[in-house]
């Protein structure tokens, strides 16, 4: 605990400075989106904007949805929804930890707005960098009760820092999330839901640091045959639905090809793309559809049993033929 307190004091000032920078820039950006509906002498208006509202009964962000659950809001409601989404960084009372509000839509913007969004994304990266030294560190607190006298709880040092500075409701995932930006003229945008999960990797050395006060974990890491400090372990997360967008660009791949260049990006905030003139062509936008059908999973590269478990998170070794080192 003393180590955690010293780390908090060491990083607190810089983290608070970066938090304030992101919030201030996001508020200015949200105001830009709200106030630029009308043309001015020198600036192209931000229009149109389309935001898709989830009108299903479920409030679970990861619940199953279909295309019928979404409808496009009118122009003014879309503008307000997009502006709010770009600067919403606080947990609501019903929100779950490690989830952030999602807003699916598109915003056609002049160049100065895209530059403003890029600057905001850079500030988000600066904040993440300020928290990176303590992002994987946790502190163990004993919480004994009659049913489980040895029960203890692990809390991230970054969470303690936010609590000590009166920022316990700050949603770091939302603070880190980039505004998706396309820097080229767009022909079409297709939203699609995918059923996915993240599988972060962590070196044995970093896991030892993370679990420095867990003798059972340290013993298991020491006794694993052939393990090295540089070997990576994998920590599969729970599956969840994620919104992505397929972007078809106006530029052709070659003069003789009719296939348009395309790429996929995460689309859990409204996508910005350039509309440099008031009469620029508006791309063909199709709203979210049902999740893609599940395919048979490929053979697992992970060993069947986890090497260690911390809380509810299991850490697996790769099978010998797939093991990775830095």
C-alpha cells in the first residue's frame, strides 16, 4: 500500500493536468459540433449529421441487437447526440465498469473540424501515456466476512488515484477512445456489428509485478516448466458485440479497376469524414445490421488450463509451438 501511495503522489499532478486538457478540448469540440449548423462567411457548415438511436428495450450495451433496433435521428437530434458523445466522460449510475457510452453515426466536416478532432485524439494519447506507468499495478485489500474470512479485493492503482483526487466517476475507457476520422472523400459507409473479444498479452515479468503480493501466483510462475521472464501469457476477455464500419473511399484502386479502396474501423463514436464544400456529395450510409453469423472457431493456441488466475481473470500459456517472447 505504501508503494501505491508513493506512485499516486508521483504521477498525480501530471495525470490531473492531462485529464483537464482532454476534458477542455472535448468541451470545445462538442461546442463546435453544436454551433456550426449554420453557414458562415468563411466556414463550411457541419452537415448533414446522422446518428442511429438504439430503440430496443435492452439497455445492455453488449446485448444482442438486430437492424430493426436502430433508427436514424433527425438532423438536430443527431447533432446534439454526436456533440454529447464526444465529451461524455463520466459514469452514469447504471453504467458498468469498463464500458463506455456508444454513439453510432457519421459527421461530414470541413478540414478545421477534422484538425480539431485530431488534436483531441493526441491529448487522449498523452493522458494514456501519463497513466501507463501505473496502469497494470493493483493493490490488495482484505475484505473478510463470515462466509469467507480470507476474502480480499484487488484495486487498480489508477482507480485509487482517481478516488483520491475526487474523480472516481471518470470513465477512463471513454477518455482514451479516439474519435474515428477518415481523411479522404468517402463513397459509402456500412455499419456492422461483430461478435468479438480481446485477448491481451502480458509478459511473465510484468505479471509478477502486477501480482507482487500474491505468493500463490508467484509460486505458479516460478514452478512452470521452461517458463522465462520474457514469455507472454494471454488473458482472454469475455465476448462482446462491437460496432465497426466498412468505409468505401471514392478513390479508385487503379484506373482500370472498379473496386473501391476500403478499410474497417471501430465505430463506437460518430465517424468524421471530409466535406470540403457545402455541396459535396453525401456518401451512401447504411445503418447497423445484425451481428455476423458465428463461424466455427479455429483450433485454440492456448493450453487447456490457465497457468494462474487473479480475481476472475485467467492467464494462459500458449502451446509450446506458439509461444512468444519479445
